[in-house]
């Protein structure tokens, strides 16, 4: 069972991630008017935000150590923040600054933090075999570290997902496969793309313990991930978890989401953070004032990271030629 | 160690030279391991891992499922965490099922990370035709890989270079694509040029990546080639000794391309023939011509001749395939044209 301090910490972390995504959203759009231009402004390019999916990142990462690895997808911020990636360097990367994690070469879909063994890829499901390899390395080195591959439910229809599951199971590697089922692969509904309701059946097909987790509840997600991580650390091999979560915002910023119809309003009603806040307040673990203070602290931290980013220098243009080779 | 070899040195096949280089690196570095399809007890379909399983066992010589995206990706993940995997893609033609891992991940992670994450892995793969394996098992494709930044590409033509380049590739902190032509491996079950068996020192040595070799010195014409085509070029150069003085440049690496070696030789001869078993258009031979044109087109006394694979898929029937392949006769004709 999750203790009370941990529950408040879960809340704090989810609020922090939401504050981050909300600030990025506001700043992303602020300087793209009046003629909206995806390449304009302080944060150019595509922007995939994870509002609604905070419970997955927080519940998962509460089980991970610094030397455990994560490969994330194109929607990575919640995972990076929960894993412990430095918020200043990450923000500077998203703003394309020289002080960023990757000196401005990666951007928001390609965040690399070797210290936290965190990386992400913009190619659907293709980070999953890489996590298998990280687990192989941990296993060969004799550590008890684990690797986690996170991808969306659309990615579970890609070959890389199936190859990664097969390899990890065959070699009994310490990998946890997390499918974030947010019901949508851009504009294609899960029900139009995936013929089974319970995607964890696919893990069963590869001979690994698997579970679908309903509810988008950070504590249930934590418990499911704990079982999987403990098993992997103990040499028990991989696990597939399909976690039903919610995509509250567009696939990318600027996505009008007309394809969602009434479902969009319904999705926003499933916002996990107010629900958890209410639960903690009724359990007597949190007051309205404390909740407000947690939000204020999160917003201040995020603003400081944005200030760090915007006050950092851009890379030198000639740096474009560096780092093709080591 | 230099490229000179004592006459008394033992002679081995290119396949043996490669597996010996891997074995020696594995003995000295526990981070090196091999994975791929049929690399274990079988020893690699083209012999590149022969004998390794017997010495190192299944924990370091890992037979994989038929799952190229899976195990090349796993190689990348292992390399990112500090190991040095040698991963075999059985035929380069199979890159179509796994190229995302190769060009979007293996080749780009170091750059995307701003130099913070290294991917020290070797992707070893068999290339080339000449034995009626047809369109999906006979291509060279080095220019396809070379077009994407971030991968070094080596293409040995003989056993000595193969061992030295493999050791260099394993020690390199970058992804290196090691492309061996099936015809240079010295396989007992495939026709071969005697040059596929040659002197190889028993000790470890390196051949630098990115340095071409003058495989045959000459002054009348420069023939730039790589991989198995170098063997044909050397046959022709030796045949023409006394009539035409042919300088054969063995590129040995496609990335980095040793442009200086090409320019220096063409500056001397003023005549250029390029022999390349990869497709002619949009590829290596055009890049070599551009290298001359960028520097000083006036160094050419005659238009360049290119003996390349024509822009057709590789056909099956022997008569059709040999119509398309670079051959000694075509090389001789090209040399005759530029020296006329």
C-alpha cells in the first residue's frame, strides 16, 4: 500500500507535470499569432503534450532508480520529469538553446539524458527494441537495473513492439513494456485500429505476465508497475502493462480535434488531477490551501525553468556541423 | 602497424580474418559481444563468425530470432549503455525491414544528443552478387547507407584489410557498418578470386577507417574501386603491365571517403575510371566525379568512365546478371577508352 506521504508526493508530481505542460502550451501558442505558423516563435516545431497522462509517469517512475532506463515516445515530457531529468536543461532543449540537454540538436521529441538513462524517439514503437538492448546491457553487467519502454496504444500495432516483446521474453530480460492507451492514435480511435479490447493479451502471447490497468489511477498504476519492476529486478523477466489513460489535449498543439466530437468533453471530465486532489482532501491528507501552495510552487519552478531557457544563448550556427561523429 | 606484411605470413580467407579480429577483441574486452541470425553454432551464413561460438559460448555469441528491428535496436541499446556489440544483418538487402533502427537511431543518436550519447557498435552485413541470388539478395547498397550522415562505412577487398578494419570498427566510438562482399570471403562453396585468401598477421593490428590504399601503383590511369571490384581491377592492372600503367585505389572506406587519395592520384594520371558494383545513378561513382569537379575539373584529360551496376534490379539468370555486373572485360574497355 502507498503511504500517505507518498500519496501527497504523487499529487505534487502530477501537479508539477501539468504546470509544465500548461506553461509550454501557453508559451508555444503565444508567439504564433496572428497567422499561426508551426515553425515560428520561441518554441518552434511540433509539440505533443501529455495532459491527462501524468498518473502513468508518476506511478511508473516512483518505482525506478536513477540508473534504470526509460525510452519514451514522441510525447515524453511527463516521463522525463517524473524520471528526474533536469527541468532547466530539458526546457532549454525545448527552446532550442545551447544549455539544453542536447545543445539544441534534439528538441522536444529527442531528449537524451544519459545521467538518468532517459531517451525518447519520434518514431512510433522504435524506442522499444532499444530498451531491450539497455536491459541486455544491465543483465550482462550483472546489475539489477531495469529498462522501461513506453509507447502509445497505436504503437502496439507496429512490428517493433512485437519484436521487442518476443526478444525480451525469449531472453528473460528486465524490461517493463508500458502501453499508454489514451484511446487515440492522432485521429484514429483505438477501436478502429486494434481488434482486441485488452491489449495485454498480446503480452500473454509472448509468454510474459501482462495486465491491463483501468482507471488512470496513480496508485493502481504504481502498484502494477511495482509488481513488474520488482519481478524484473529479481530476474523474473519482462512484463507488459497496458494502462488506460486519457489524452486531454490534441495529438499536437494546433490539432483542432474535430474528430473527437463529444468524446473530448468527456475526456476532460476524466482529468485525473482534480479527482486525486479531491480524494486526498477527503482523506484528510491535503487541504485546499496546501493544494494551492503545491500548484504555486510548481508554477514557480516551471517559470524559473522557462526563464533559464529564454535567458540562455542559442547555439552557434556553425555548431550544426558538430557531433555527426564522436 | 603498417600495411606491409612479411612474405612468410600465413594465408587465410577473409571470413577467417574477420572472425579472428572479432575473437581477439572479445578476448581483450569483455564488453564486446556478437548477435545476429545464425552467428552461433552455424558460424554466420558467410562465415564471418566461424569458431566464435565454440570459444565464447552462447552468452557472447547470441543467435537471434528473425527479428532485425528487434536485435539491431537491442544492439543500439546495449551500445548506449557502454557495451560494444557486433551485430550481423545477414544480407544488406534486408535493411528494408529494419532501416529505422539503422538510420533514425543508430546513426542519429550521437548527433541528436548533442554528443552526449555514443553508439559504439558494428553493424556487419553481407553484400553483392555474382552467384544468381537475384534482386533481393545481391545488392551492395553502400551508397544508400553513406547518404545518411552518422555511420562510418567500411568495405574491405581482402583478408588483411578485413581483419584490420574489423578491429578498428570495434574500437571506434561510432556506429560502423562493416560491409563484406560474399565474393571476397573465400567461401568453399562459392567461386572466388585467389585474392580472397591472403596473408594475415596473427597478432592484432588496425587498418585506419577513412584511408584508401594504393593497391597497385601506376601513372597512366587511376582506377578507383572498392570491395570485390578491387580484385577485378588488380587482375586487369597486372594483365596490362607493360602496356598501360594502371593505378588502383582501393577505397576501403566509403565513409569517411578518402577524397585526398582520389584527388592525388587523378592529379598524377589525369584519367579516371570508377568501378563500383553498387547502382550507378545517385551514388558513390557520382560522388567521386563530383569530388574532382569541385576541386578542379581541368585535372581530367579525358571524360570519366564509370563501370557500375546499371540502374536495374539484379536479375537471376547468369547471362543477365553478368551482363550487368562490373567485369574485367568492362574494366579493360573503360581503361582503353580513357587512355586512347
